C-alpha cells in the first residue's frame, strides 16, 4: 500500500481529467479511463495505476494515449547478497493516431518507457482496409524498438554494464464476416531481436559456481493467432474461441487455446468468463543447472523452461444508468476483472485484479 501512496500523480491527473470530461461542452467525442491493476505471485507484486484516453480529431481522425506507472516489488539478487526485496518503478507513456480515408485507415503508434536500468522506445506505422461493404478487414503494421539496458540496480561494488537491444516486428491480419453473427480472424506476427536479451542480474549454477547467464544475441519469433466470434441473439451471448501457436529459433514451441463467454445482462450490465490454457517447451539451451561454465549459452530463466498454466477469469461491467444515474453520470462505465493463474513453475500461482472507470465525453 505504501507503493500506491508514493504515486499520487497519475490518480490526481485522472481525477481532474474525468471531472473536466463530465463538465465539458460538446464538439467531438472521446473517452477517459482510470485503471488499476494488482498482480501477485510467489515472489513478485506489481501495482499499476493507468490513465487511458481516446479522442476524435476532425471528421476522420482519432487519437489514443496512455500513461502508467508500474510499482514492482520482487525478491531479487539485485537487492543485495541477502536476496531481499527489490523495488523498482517503471513509467510508460504512448499513443496512436489513425486517419480514415474511405475504406482505408492508416496511422502510427509510439511508446516510451523508463526505469532506472531500462529505457525503451517503440513505434511504427499501421494500416487497415475494410473491403466488400466492410465485411472483410485487412490489417498490416510494422514497428521498431530500441532499448538501452544497464545493471544500475546492482550493488556499488559490481562493475557497471551497459548494452542495447533492437527489435523489429511485422504483423498482418485478416478478419472476415462468415455469417450474420459470426466473425473469423487470423493474424500472423514475426519479430526479430538483436542485442542483449539476458538479465544482467541473474546468474545460473554451472560447475558448482554462480555464473552470469548468457543468452543468444539474436532471436526470431513467430506467432499465428486464430479466433471465431459468435453472437447468439436469442440469449444475447457472445462466444469467443481462440488459438495461438508460437515458435522461435531458441527452440520454444507454445500452444495457447482460449475460450470466452460474454453475457449481456440487460439494463447496461454485462458479465463474462474466460479460460486460457498455455503450454510451452523449453529453450534448447535451458537447464536448471550446468556441469560446465564454458558453454556458449547458459540460462535458468523460468520463462524459457517447459511449463503449462491455466487462467480462469471473471469480469463484470456496469453502466451508470443501470445503477439509477442519469445524464453524463449515467454514461460512466465501471469494470472489475479477477484472474487466477495456476502454473507449474517457480513463479507459482498468481492473482490478478483489474478495476476501471471509463468516462465518455463530448468536447
């Protein structure tokens, strides 16, 4: 709770922005959202206040923007030899712009995040085309990221290390109306990473000693995602089924099916449930411990191990009108999401809670 108290700025900005949104006069439409996320697993706690906004620009433009602060507390060797708690803050801001020109939408996105030992800049163009009376949607995007990494959080006696990571991401997608109430979509993503990809604080046991982990400098990642969305008019129910297939040249293969049910409860309320299963193989060079320290690559990073996880989630969304409010207050939307993640790795099981208040407005 101390971590939230140290970050009043985002909450204060959000409260002021929401007040202005409710009181403003009308020329165009927009939305402001205050969000809070809490994540807790065995050794890590994350609290994240966030402010999101979306705004119309002229007759054919739209802008979105976000600002968030991560308060991350984790058991880490970076906290010292006793392996105590390590607390770090990350600030991120970003935005998108899109412009509609007939059946084509084009735009760009940018994002910047900063923490004591990691600076990241990310951006690129996006394109979408809605064809055949908007029944077929084609999308494409390309982004480039540049990260600056150091071990600034290590104890004073540890030599300072600085390095960089450059990433390239390309994505193409297609969405097709398959029936009056059925939509199918497929997306393919490919990314190429070049630079430091190991954790400067993490070590592995090799030949009976602690040795700094070493990851390859290059990595190519592929992911294909397919989904079907079916609306059932008789019950006002939406069913969403998805599957993600992942592969990279470090030897990791992942499979992630997911099923969601969203139920319209009438009077401005809806609730839903989600189940997600994830299974992956381990990276070719991953081992919990090594017999030799002279191998080219060494890592016991849990994210590179073989494991599976089950995620159960429930959410509730309510509009102010459902609670008896009228006018602009009646247009407010509140949302609560609770997730439980059961995973068989050293991270242990995790709890995620998410609360949001969205304010539509005209200006």
